[in-house]
């Protein structure tokens, strides 16, 4: 792709509009936004008039346009793209639909023809709404243009939905927007291309994305890392949380690591804020725009309502925000400001005793801003400015904003409802670097998201995907003992074991020492316990012979292994291969109830010790590892080492490993290690 054509497309000095009514709307959008460049109209039949000159073709234009908007019939688009390429034009917006989004042979052929005709020109779409550059006042946009950054700083909104692009542009939440770009089918320009090029724009403060699908996960991850290196955080909404996995997996690991769980893991590990709603996305972007990610999770929320503070505590329990008390010296100064009748806490209800005492309110605000919190929020809901007297609210708000500005603090105004923070105050806050957060839940989620990004940027390595290059579609499942041996070579502890014919099971058990476990030794049995293929706690030779005879119906060989009797917890460790993101490490509660318990987490590479420990800490089963109801704590250090052994094997076999399930690893008491008692490994041949 020609990067010069992309730069011309994003900030054009000349525009060519090809088509009829839709391009009329584009011309109007240019007038709305204040576009100062030349606009050339192309239409096969329209006649020129005093206001507008119409050309019949690209060849008739007075020059090569920097950007073009193509709203002609789909069948005409390849020829138009070819004409632009031959003329030396910049990039274009393909508004027209009827391409591969139709899933028809005709649509796919039109797409192929378009790509060939366009050559190396950059273009968005097909089937996209276009783009608006508020910084340079350019709009290739067939609809109203509203809002935009008040200053030369703002976020870039990139969407796979034209309607959601409009919705975000129409927000009334004082989000400073620099770019709105609809990408449509992503035939040439994908989200990752735009993230990379806009990361170099010093005016862009953050990225807001609406995603339905990623074209190339590897390229997307590279672009995310580029944005991170440029200090441009990303927040997004991705649809499809409830979609079923594309294919069934043979392992527990594959069942738990569905496509959405993997994308969640990617966002968490890459330091991306994944939001559930557009409202939460907008509020998060406001926080990220105003100073970037938070340096920590230590938050103070204050207001003059006990109910508001109680609600804050309730809502915040769904986040990882921390609400530490004021330091003693600050606490004393705040107490002096608010008076003895007020209890100092966090969240902090300072009551209304000093509401009309400006010096006392100023002292309160100045002291909380020196308390060392990562962010301070003043929670307040105001009456409608157009129908009421807001003077009683204006004074404290302006004092708060002024003290925040003087202190250089990360500060927010927080309203319970979006509409109870009126426009003038939102504008005043934004202009002075205070974040106007509209909606209590969304506001707290936004602060939490900004804190998460900050933590990942400080502590986490950028995600480096491990995606296989398959040389064969054939596969085989290793027999359990083969899988364990392969993993043991990388340091995974396994029990003493022998694989023998059924007739030799008793002798094998005696040589290992009782108690033992006896299993049917067949690679065709993925989940042996489901078919009665596992017998536990065998304590004599007679019992071993009888058990082996019963298992002979499933396999003519059996695996006899030492039984672990002092476990305090069972952990699943698995590797699955996502079609887009490659290898994924899954940790979860292990044993036969793994999928029933729904206690799992997924991780993307690099699989570091720190990442593994953080993953274990997200599991509910961590309570067993810490010692539960009188049981000793588990050997977590040994467990971490075992998990890293599994990831080392996976990393050494990226191109051949299809999936791997170690379930369970039995965690023994602290100092006694761990043992992997079952393993399923499937590889390509």
C-alpha cells in the first residue's frame, strides 16, 4: 500500500466526489466542517450550474485529487479505482456496497477486480461510511458532521459499523474527537493500518474501536504494540461475546478457551480496555484522553451525599479500584476544613456543612489533591441548567476544577446519571483537564480501565503471538504415557509409571508400590474417566489383576502409576491454538468437574513467571492453594515451575502442537511439589 496515498486520503487538499445524492450529503458535510480545499464533482448526467461544475469522468478533472468518495454502482467501482490510480490520485473511500460482504461469487469477483484496479492506492471499504478529520477539517462523509475536538487534540474513532461511527460522533458527553473512520469490509485499509499511521499523529491522544472481527491478528497485535510505544492507549467494544466457538475441541482446554475468551485474554495482556457498552467506551476514552492511563488504582471519591458514597462502594466492588484512607497529616487538615461532625472515610461523604463556605471548600479540595491518589473524583448531580438555578452548584464545582488545575492532579467530576452534569460544566471541566464522567457505573469502569492499562504498560511485556505454520493437516493423539514423557523432558513432574499388557498389571503395581492408579492405555480415549477407564486407589495385587481385567474391554494395555494421596488442589494446565491468535495458555480448576466449575483464565505469550502467577491469582481455586479449612497451603512455586515447563514444550513445538491438556496437576502441600497425573497431547504429522 502506498503510504503517501493514505496521508493524502486522511488530510486532503482536493476532493473528488463520484455519484449523486450521497455525494450531495458529502459536499454538505464539507461545508459543515469548514473544509477549505477544492471539491470536484463527477456525475455522468448532471448538468453544471452557477454553484457546481460536474465532470463526466476522472480524466476530465483539473488535477489528481488527494481523496475521492465513490458512491457509484458497485459494478462501476473497479474502473473508477483504476482511473484514479492511473491519474496519480491519492486514496479513496469506497462507499458502495455489493462486494464480498454479500458472500456471493459476483461480490467476491468485484472485490478482486477492485483490488487489482486500485493498485497500491489506499482505500477504506467497500461498504463503509467514510471518514472525518476534525483536525484538518476534512469530511468524506455522507451524513451530518457533529462535534469534534475543541482543540488540536482528540481521540481517533475507528469502526466496522457506519451506524456506530455516527452514534459515537453524536455523543453528548464532551469526548474530544479528532478522527472518525468507518472501515467497512477492510479490503485494503484495516484497523491495524489506521492504528499504525495515526500513532504517528501527535494530535491523537487515544484510540476508540468498534470491532466485529479482526482481519489479521498478527498485524493487529503489531499495530497495538506500535500504539503502546507511541503512548496511545486503546479502548474498544467488540461484538459477539455470546457467539459459540467455531469448532468443537477434543480437550477441556479447547472447550474453555473459546474465541471470545481468547480475545478477552488478548485485550487484558496487551493493555487494551475492552468495554461492554458504547457508554463505557466513551467514558473510558475521556479518561485516556485526559492524561493517558492512570499510574495506579488508588482512588478517592468524595461528595456531599451518604447515598452516593454507599452506591460508589457497591458499584466499585465489580472493579479492581482501591480506596485507601487518607494519610494522617492530610486527614487532619481535611478534618479541620470540614469540621468535627464529619467522619473521614473513602469514599468520603463530607456533608453540606461547608458547602457555601468557599475558603473551607477550597481547603478541602487542595488537601485531597496533595494526598497522593492516582485519581480523585467529586461526585455530584446537578439540576438541568436550562430549567433551574444552578448557582449553588457552580461555585463548588469551579473551586474543585481550579484546585485540580493548580495541583496538576488527575481529577474527575462524577455524576450518577449522564444528564445530570450539564453542558457548561462539562466544557469547563474538559478545558481545564478535569474529566467529566457521566454515569456512576460507567465512570468507575472508565477509571478502572485506565488503571488496568497503566498497570499493563508498567509491568507487562507486549504480547508476542506464537502462531503455527502448519505443514500437514493430518494429526494424531499421543498415548498418555507418551505425552507425559514428552512433557517430562521439559521439566514437568510426573508420577512413577509403567505401561504394560493387561496380564502384567499386578506385577507392575507391586514394583511401583501401592496405592496405584490403573488406566486404559489408548490414545483413542481422550477422557478416560467418562467411560470408566480410570481406577483409583488400588491397594493389592489381587485388586490390580481384577481391575486390569475389567479395563481389557477398553484397551489391551494399561497404564499403572503411583497414586498421589496428599493433594490440596487440582489444576488444569492446557495449550490450545486459536485460529487467529495462535497459542493460548489456559489455567483452571482441574479434575473431572473442570468445565462444570467454569473457573479458568486464558493467557497470551510471552508466558512469563509473573504472568502465570497473575493468572493463578484470578482463579477461585486460589483459595485452596492458599490453604482452606485447615488444609496446608499448596506448593505454588512448584506449580508455577510445572506450568512454565508446559509452556516451554509448547514453545518448542509451535508448528506441530495442536492442543495439549494436563488435567489435573495435583498440587501437594508446600515444599512437596506437584505431580501431573494425566496428559493429552495432539500433534500434527
